[in-house]
């Protein structure tokens, strides 16, 4: 490979035709409160793991909607399961169960 | 919608293109990028009985400097006024540009003068003070691809070949790419406007090919002046081209047709660069997708020798396309100059198939 002195930038276009939405369907069935999220970010602001690892639950919500399951798998490992996010959620989303549901969905899909 | 209504709407997307007696202005960069293209235009215009006049005193329009934020607009307008003066002195009224950026700049200047006559007067004073010249504005401003579009039926009639695969009988699958400065700034100045640019599509359809649509069809080629002129920024340029290649690849195009100086340059050269960066090629069997200017394609259709058209300086070899259409060529003469002297042969790329 030749080094030309500049590099290719990864395309950040979201292609919904390439998303894998099986994950979203399983998680939504296990925890329907996922759909009442308003994306305020309170969960992320109070996240214990987020202070040390960059874990971002609001981002996870976006990734599920996009069908980007590979990134979700890597992110989920960072959660400490403290539940503070659930305490501050203004919409009452069962976030701990949501994390559990995501882990179960990963097990199901392999 | 009623068919008559559609026709009426489509009429609004057409532009007037003069039929003869053109004052032709060349591009600064095309003779380096694709050296046979402009010569080929002049050749088929002559063969089709059209009068084209050139003045060797013609200089850059300054568009490349203007779009690189180096040349101020006042200077650019005075440069453009000088080109119009050359046209007026030669007794012509139909101005034809080889370069898309020139076409965009001439359109921009004429539009500015239309809305702000006092700026036109100021430019006339600048030109008179600097050169002693005066000028008339052209009655008709067209890009050379507009003129070729107008003559597309005559070229098809006089042509020896059609864009048809001789083995399968299927039309050649062509992706067309319009230069940004053709009709995006001033939609009414381009055939089909900014929404339905038809200038290259019309040629492809008339010459027997099939136009391929794909998601990033109207995406910029990546040249973008400032994206390329500074080496550190070239990642933006090549990434934009890659976005187009990735988007068009599933549709299996056999040719990319362009009408801008920068677009064929970058769509052609970046295919090599991407292949050397990450081993990706976009055509069949490690080939690239050949990229051509409309003049080169018209030349091929008319049966001109491919090496007279300058196809040997393309980074992506055009031989697979010529084989499909059934155009004969002599591989032994590929790297000989017009006097038969060997020009030297480039090294073979690591991934892109070379002929």
C-alpha cells in the first residue's frame, strides 16, 4: 500500500437498508417502555459508568434505532448496572430492564 | 399529469444553444488532464461544418483562482470582460467555453451585470483603463457540452459505432456526472436545469447507451478546489469520490461520462489512488470504471483513432470498453507520440488492471 500523504475518511452516512432491526424488535418486545424515551439525556448525565468509560445510554437508544448492533455489543459491556439512570428518567423508562433485554437479545442473535 | 402538460414543463428546462459561428475559449487545465479532448471537439465541429474561432490571446478566465479565494471578483469580472472584448473584436456573438468553471463564472458575471448595471459600467472602465479595449456581451453563452448536445443527432448519424456491447447486444451501461458549475448555480443556464440535467443523458441515449441511476448520482466528484489544492485536504476530495464509487458499484456501470475538467480527472485518478490505498477496484475483474469526457466519447463514436483522442493518458484503461463496443485499436501504438516516437510507459499499478 502506498502512503500518499492523506487518508480516506470513513463514510458516516447512515444506510437504513443495511441496518439489522431484529435486535430492535426483540428488545422492544421485552421492554416496550423503550418507545416513550424523549432523548433528554438525563440517564447519560447521571451514569456512573459514563464518568469513567464514556458509556452513553442515550447513544445506545439511537444505535438500536439505526440497527447498528455491533457497536451496541461493545458498549453494553461498560454498564455497571447501578440503576441511577432509571431513577432520574422523566418518562419512567425501565432502563435496567432495557440493558438486560439488550444482553438477552445478543444471546438470542448470537 | 397530462402528456401535454409535461411537455410544457419540460420546455421550461431547455436553453437556447447557437447553431454555428462560435468563439471558443479553452480551459486552463484540461489540456494537461485530458490533452486530446479540446482538439477532438474542434475536429468534429469542423467535420460537421461548423465555424469555430479561437484567439491565441485568450487567457485564463481566472475562475480557478476565484474559486480558490485568491482572485477577487472585481478582477475576475475584468478578466471576463477582456475575453468578451476578444470575441467582439473577432466579430463573433456566440461564446463557447470548454471549462465548466469558466461557464459558471461567465454566467455569474453576466447575471451580476444584469442585476447591477452599475457594476458592468465599472468593469468597462477598468478594462478600458487597463487595456484600452471595449466589448459587447455575447448573445449566446454555451458550454461545449451544450453544443455537442445540440449536435448529438448529427454525431450519431455520422458515427461508425454505437454504445452497444457487440457480444451481448445490450446497451453500454453509463453513469453520467455533471460538473457542479454547469447548472447548480444558475439552473436556467443548463439543459434540464439543476433538477434534471439532460445534457449528457441526451448524448448517451442518442448514441445507444443506457443511463444508470444510483443514489449518489448528483454528489460532487470531490475536486472542490480547496479540497484538493492543499495536499493535507485531499482526504476530503478522495473520500467524496469514494462515496460515489461505492454508491455506483452495485449498478455495474461500464463507463462514467463527464462534462467538467475536474470531474473526469478525479473520478479517473482517484480510482488508482484508492486501489493503491486499500486494494479496492470498482470495475469487473480488477478493472476500474473507464472515465471519459463527452468529446472523447464523441470521437470514439465517430471512429477516431483512440490514441489520437489521448485515451492512453487515462489512469483507468479504456480498452475493456473499446473491446465491448468493438472499436479496433493497436496496442503497439499506445505509447507512441504523433511522430511515432516511444513516449515511455508508466509502471503497472499494484491492483488496478493495466493494459
